[in-house]
C-alpha cells in the first residue's frame, strides 16, 4: 500500500469530489481521501433559490445524482472508490512533512494525515458586511442547503411576509423571484446605483430593473445598509436614507475565498489562492480550485486576478487538478467572466468584458445595443430581448456580450463565450453557420445581426447612440426625437421627450425637408432597424447630425409613455 | 442619372431583397431593381409548416416585417428605396451587352434591362422524381406560400384524413408534426433506410425515429415510391413493396438549384452556380447567392461543392454580395452544413461533418455519443437528449456534432458550429467559459461533457462502444450485457439481450469475480456515466474485454424492454 500515491482533498463540494472521482478513474491505485467540515457533501448550492421557490420539495435532491442516488460518503466509497470524512476540519498544513492536521468535529480529536499531493477545495464564504444586527433571528445568508431549508421552514412556521434582500447580485435576484412567486413582499437594497453591479453595465441593468419592478420587486438602489434592527428577531433594515420594515432579511453581498489555511501555510494569495494554469499553488505539490482561488482572464486581456466563484469553474478546476496529478496535464485557459441568471421572465447575463471594464482597461472599443425577437415573429413563443456587444476598434475582436430580456439570450451568450474564447472578430461571428429553423431562430441569428450593426458602426455607416447617452442628450441638450414607425405603433408606446416628430419611414424620403439641418436628431423605431434606415436616408439627403437610438423602444431602459398615462 | 450604378437582381426572396436593401444603405445613389417571377416577394418559406400546423392563421404573416408591415413592392420602394417588379421573369442574360431580357408575365411583353452589376438569386425548385401521378389532384410540393394555403384549404374543404409524405427530410418532418397535430393520419415514405439521410447518421436518426413513431407517424423506410395512383385525385402511393392508401400526398425529396439562366449564359455551374467567396460567378460582374448556388465547406475539409439550400445562408450571401458591390468586401468562409429541426418534442440537428462524411473523406476520426439531462435534474423542464461528437484523431479538432432528443440541443449545436468554425479542439471546447445557472444548464455543459468523453476515448481511458456496433455485437457475437444501475432503475426499462447480468455499480468492486475474463462485456446504465465507471473498475481488476454502451438506455436507438412487455 505504501507505494500508492496518497492524495488528500480538503473540501467536499464541486471541485473536491470532481477532482477525486476523475483522479480515481485515471489512477485506480491512488489512495484518495476527501475531507468535509460539514455533514453534507457534493450538493448543488446553485439550486438553493429553486428550492426556496418550490421547484422541488426535497432539499436532498441537491445531493442526488440524476439517477436519484444520494451522494453520501458511502456513495463515494462504493461508487467512486475514494474515502470521504465528513465533520472533519483541516486546521493546519505542514508543508515540510507533507501532512495536514485535522480535527474531528464530533469528538474534538485531532490527527495528522499524510499526503503526496494536496488539493485545497475549501470554497468561499458569504461576505458579512461590518454592520450591526447580522446575528438577529430571521437573517439568512444563502450558501448552504441548511440555509434554504431553515428559510422555507421559518417562512411557513412564522408566516413571514416582508422580505428585504440586501445585495442585488445573482443570489439576490434568484431569491427575489423565488419569494415573489411564493406570494411574499420583496424589497431589494443595493449599494450600487443598479442591479448586478460588477456584472452588468448600467444600461442593461436598468432595462432589467423595469422588469423586476413590473414583477413587484421594490428596488432601493444606491443606498448602503448601515444596520439591521429588531428585538431578538430582525424588524427593520436601516440605510443611510430610510428604515425598511422587514419580517426577514437575506444578505447576499458577495463571497470571499476560504484561503486562511493556504495563507497560514505560506501559499501565495491574491483575491483568493493564486494558482497556475494547472491549478498548482506556489507549492507544486499543493493544488487549489473552486471558490477558494482567484482566476486569470483568458488572452491576458485583464492583468489582475479575478475572483469569480462559480460551480462551473470549480468543476473545471477539479478535472484540471486530477489530470495534472495523473500526468495528463490539460491547462485551464482562464475565465471570460461568463454568468447568466433567470429573473422572472428575463434572462440576464454577460460574457467577456463589460463596457465598464473595457473603459477601465483603457481599451479602444466600440459598442452597440440591438433588440429584437429571438425567433421569427410569426412563431408562438417569439420573445424580445436585447444584446449589447463590445468589440475592439483595433482588430474588431469581440470583447464582450450582455443579454437581457425574455428572448433566449442564454444560447447567444454561450455562442459569444465561444467566439471570445477563440479571439473571434465581428466578421467571423457573423460568418458562423448557425443552425436555422423557425422554432430556434430567424435566418440571421440575433447575435450575427448585432455583430453586423457593430460592424456598421465601426465602418461609419450606422450612427447609433446608446440609450443612456440618448437620455442624457434629451435631458440636457437641444435635440429632436424622430419616431419613424407606422402610426399604429407610434400611438401605442413611445419614448417621451419635449420635442418629438413622427414621420413613418415610408414617407421619410419625401418629407426630408421637414427636418432641421442644424440640430441633433435622434431617430428611433421599435428595435431601431428602421431607425438606422432613417439615419441612412437623412445622411443621403445631406443631414449629418442624426443618430438612431440603439435598441429602440424595445430596449429603452427608462419609462416609456403610453396613451392616458 | 446615367452615372449611377445600375444593379439588377433576379429573384425576390431571401438573398435578393437582402442584397438590395443592404446595398441601398451602402450606396444610396445606386439604382437597384429586383425582379420576381411570382406575385409575392420576400416571404419566409421556412415558416410554411407552421402555417399548416396552425401556429399562425394568416399566411401573409410570412411576408410581414416584425412590425406587421407587408413586404410589397411598395414597401421596398418607400422603406428601402429600390424598385421591385413582380410577375416579371428573366429569360436570358446578354453578358456582352450587359442586359437581361425580361418578360412581363401579365401581358407577355418583353424588354431588355441594362445592368452594371447583376445578381442571380433565382432560388431552387422542388425536385420532381420521375414517377407517374405527380400531377394528380391533392399532390403538393411545399415550397411557396400558395402551396401551404391550398393544402390547408383543401384539407378542410375535402375533409382529407390520410396523408402520405414522400421523403423524410426537413420539410417532411416538420409537415409530419403539423399534420399529426391537426389530427390527421401520417405515413412517411423514405427511400433511404433512415430519416434525414445525408444529414443525420443512422444511429441518431434511429433514435429520433422512435420518437416519431411514438407520436403516431408511420415510417416506411428503405422503400422507393414508384407511382402515385388515383382517379383524378391521388388515392394510393405505390412503393416497390406495397400500396399505401392516401387522401393526399406531399412530396419533399429535395431541392434543385434554378441555374438554367446561368448555364445558358455560360456561367460555371456544379451542383448549382459556382461562386467565389465574394459570391461572384465566373463572370465578375455577375453575382449569385441563395438556393441557386453551391457552397464550399469551411477549412477546405470537403473538396466537392455542396448544395445545401438554407434561408440563413441565402441571407449571408445577400450581404456578402452587397458589400462586394459597394467596395467593402467581406468574404464568406463557407458552410459547416449546420441544420436543425424540431419534430414533436425533439430537436434534431447537425453541424460539421457526419460520421458518414468523415468515413467517405477518409479522415482518421474518433466518435462518441453522450446522453443526459440538459439542465440539472432537480429543475422543472429538465430533459434528456443525446449528443454525438466526432473529432480528428490527428489534431483533436472537433469535426462534427449531432443532437437528438427533448433537451435543448439547439444551443449546443450553435456553440459547436462556432467551435468548428474556429477549428477548435476537444480540449478547447471543454475549456470555454459557458454561462452557468440551473435554468440553463448543469455546471459542466453537456457539450463539454461529451468532449470530455471523447477525449477519454482518444486517450484510451474510456472504451465506449457506439450503440449500432453494440447491437451488431449483441446480435451476432457472444457477449455479456452488464447493467450497473440501481435495482429500481434496472426493473423499469432495460436493453434486451439473451445474456444479461445486473450488478449495481456500488457492488461491482466486491463482485468482480463474478465476471468472465474471456468474453466481451458491454456495461451500461441510464446514460453511461456509470457504464464508464464500471469499465474503469473492471479494467483496474484486470478485465480488459469490456466496453460501455455509449448513451446508455437513454439514447438506445432500438426498442427497449419494460415489465410486462
């Protein structure tokens, strides 16, 4: 036995079990032990909001395989062939002697476990902001199945009604939907001035906020929570500007890497444990992966390490670690910050750089926003959505894509992630042979159309103005809004402005004389295909100060006007 | 006026209007005329089956813009700025004088229209097989809105019940679904031994056939229709083996390019009009695009021109033509034979090479089939599907992907199309940072998992056997089928075989001695993750003649057994 490789894995969720199972298949003779501090192993934490929503009723489903078998230590021993110790905490790494001091949390007993290769998959913990009241009853963080189980049980037992969610990131949005669908009142407080800060740009986020408010989520943006107050149990959330009544509070303001063990062992850490492309730490016999490490961005476009804890990346790390230990190295290229979330009927997400990141990195970029249907308009289930795309001016490479709306944005995000991974340009993206049939998309895929618009913008053909910039110009400048839709459309819903003109596109060539040469004209239609046509027609007639509002009424991230409102 | 570029476009659907509209935006001064033989222009022919199905009730929706405006000659004149002549047929090209002889089909008058640049977008026509009876009443081809309109009208007027569809390609499958959903009886006759020949491989097609039969489509495969018979109207379809009663017949056995005009003008044609990457024909002042041209495969992997008429490609051609005429050339890289179709609850499709094509091209490839859920099993709407993936042994580049099943295969096809476009390898595919959230996918995307399996196969770790090969071995060889599922699963549905053994994976390590060393063992489970684990366990125990059935019971393309059946 002593000749076999001894692999010790600290952490029993996502990266840990993945590394262990893969390694056992690659090296059947390896002696693999996985430690987990808690009682549960290998649960799908990303499913917690859906348990809260009632999508499934048995919280243990999160530890089940698709065949319905629970992933217990016994499962891992008999099915996967490695040992799992739950209720066991690693308390120190002795790199010199290659052993880990562990404590049995049931009886307090300690021992040293030897390793040839050590894997740190210690995960992350919810960030606890430095405010009073976090320890009041009815305050939850949403990271472990126990949290979701007790939340649901207490909502029912205490008949809780008013929820305040602190933080408008992924978990916040998913839980907001879950609670609204359970019939509760939801107020969401976010320090930043828009939801999903750090993930979505302001324009896309604002567009999504309208949908959340339509679904009765009360958004309190740009306010920092300073305290949770109450007698024994939480009763109020206090911000710099107000007090919000609360029966319960869920705090989701970010995750921090569990890197204390690594730091104490002298391993290099920066925004998490630093690893190379094979997930080796600064000690080559110690690997790390999952929510405890920081990641590199692909193509070195971003210099700083990024902390983006995700189950998808954690599973990749697990495989990369096993492959490297087994002598079959497969480098991990890095992340592109892909993320996606469903909130009510909207799909929101991003892959690659946001516009904000591109600005901070000093990249010379161009950007556009497209909106339209995801499948042909004559098909049932055709839905509107918006795509925001960013490309490098220098080489026309696609840098980032964001989606928001009811349409199938998830498909386009994954395709975009692929294009960005391969360093593809706008022309290449538009050239890909996508599968076409009416149930799945229009003849030219929306992602390709968006790339076309951005190409047109780079070529100086399409003079689009982003919606936020349009709003600023409308609010502060002298500009004329030109609606070129047909009369029936124009009467239903429009972008409100003090100086508006309506000329249907079909009449524009003949009525060009009605338009001023010396003022900024912003054209628009439903999605801005016709807005763009109008811009080209006016340009051809010698009118230069004209731009079309990107995304049209459909993607307008502010209130629109309707008859009688 | 005489100084302006005169562009003549022959053909008013897809490629033609796209080229015209784009060119007018690029060159507002160009004088563009589009000819169309028929009365309708710019209709979405791909939507016809959905009209038959009743998804929408006004056939004119196929010519509407998303804003509900009909694409008439007047529309193109006032909105897009170019002239459209319907009911006008081009009868000859005079390349020397650069003019086209056209005939007004309403009054028979002829005239010559001059051009500086000519665009042939003459489309394709349904192939009419050389059999008697095609001219009987109640026989339809399904290529023009008039066909769909008269079909629906006659089904209702004559109370037609029994449909026979000749040909099991795209249109056949879509129309089969449409007719079944209208409550009709449908028999589908296909000359090849499986549906979608030339698109799907036999295994994937067989898997889909089970679903079609479950939905009451009667499949008659491997039989050639020799005649349609009846008194005035069709009453029977005759094959080499049988006569099938029919109230009506829809023939969909392929499309042929409308290239007569081009041939007569001496332009080079091979499986359609031959064009370069800018869609120029052998006469550089004459462009061609859409269903009248043949296409090149990207990366020169396929030497022969391919005839794959699709609305998506036609629209790309239109843009490429306009860009080249306007002096802003954007090459079209070629197609990857991407296609997708929905039939009942299944999504079927392919991108890249099929296994059959790879064989014919003499490529050294490896292949695998994966099956599983498209999103986590605990989510509502989680659905099974299968992915078949082919990669080059030499450089591990992904060559082709096919999907079939209820799960969201369309997303994975588009991602695969992108990977193949960029010449990506299996490792690169699995490395892409896909957006992850439970409503959209599991932590490791099915496409990445399938790439992992194929990598494992190339590395000699995973000894998968494709289902067709497994069936042949079971039918003709001496082999033991080893089911490693849990007892409850194993009792519900299994792969029938004369020599079967059931040992749950959890007991396999301890019961290895029960297995023979000297026989072929085929392991399997629901999707074959556990089948693979079992193979690795047996290998580790010194048993080498073991393979797992790829895709498991879930993707088994033959009848399975169930209790009492």
